[in-house]
């Protein structure tokens, strides 16, 4: 997968940027320069992906606006699939969105995210020398399992896992659960609800970080923290828009 031309090219570009950041930071940060560069590079990529986040939140708000209408249509035309689909398409068209509106932005950013993650696990090979730098007393290319001595774990990994767990908890509490409640209120007749266990899926980052190199763990922490903050800010400040079928209040 990481040898695929476009992804390999992005890995090479990201590696060059990471090398440049490390060179600039080295006189000030010493051995920690590469670790700080990983953080900065992740932030830069997330900034570039902000428009994608905006599209996702707008699609989310659009779905929330039309959920009551879709519920009514489902109750009215549930036994007439052809009419049901036609009416649903009409509602989506009026709202200026589609059922895939929330998925497409996420798919659009996947090649960049995959390339970034691939570089941090050394898949591209270009960042190999940089992964030998230390951060918190541990090489960026080291994994938690490779740094254990008896029952002891390097403190940097303990801090990393705890912070990832905190971010996952905050994401579940402030993003996942409110979204579930809003969907249930907008569409109370729907029998389909997310199983409770799936609300904990964000905690998989904690498990992943325990087995990937430290550089990849830093990426996961910065990226998930940014995603949480970005979603909270955009949800608060992006306008909700007018309900479908009504004109915005001027």
C-alpha cells in the first residue's frame, strides 16, 4: 500500500518537511527536535485539512435538519420503497446535501492521513534516520513493547497512553454521545440506534499506540486532540441553517 505511487510521493514530501523542521529545531531542542517536528508536522497537516472538517460538520448539521422530515417520510412511505426513495431524494436536494456528504470529506483526507501515518511507522523508509532521534528518553522508532524491562514501561509511553485515553473519553462524552442523543430526538421512531459498545471505538487509539513506534503515537495524540477541538469549535460557530422547507430568517 505504501509503495503505491501517489502515497509514496506524499510520504517523500512529508519526510522532507519533517527533516527541514528537525534541522531548524535541532540547535534549540537537541535530541527532542525530531519529536517536536513530528508534532509540528501533524499540526500543519491538520490545518490544511480544516476545510475538510468544515464540510463534515456542515453535512452533519444538514443531516440533523432533515432528520425529522426523513422520519416522517419513512413512516408515511415505508411500504412503498420507490416513493420512499423519491421523497428522500427530494428532501436531500432541498437541503443541498446528500447521504454521502459526510463520508466524502473523510475519504478525501485518507490518502494524506495514511501517508503521514506510514511515514511515522517507517513504511516509506525516508524517515528512517529521523526515527533514531530520542523523545522523552526513547527513540522515535521504538515501541512500548521494545522498551519494557520486566514490568517497567518507559514513562513517555505511560504519559502518551493516558493522554490518548483522556482524548478518547472527551470525544465520547462531547461528540459521540451528544450526536446519538440528537439523532434519537430528531428521529424517535427509528429502531436503529448505535450499540453502546461502539461509542467506545475511539479508545482503540490507546491500543494502537501501545504497539506502534513512538512517532506514530505522537501523531495519534496530536491528530485526535486536534480533531476533538476542531469539531467542538466548528459545531459551536458554524451556523445551523434554516429548517428544510423554510427560508432563513433575515
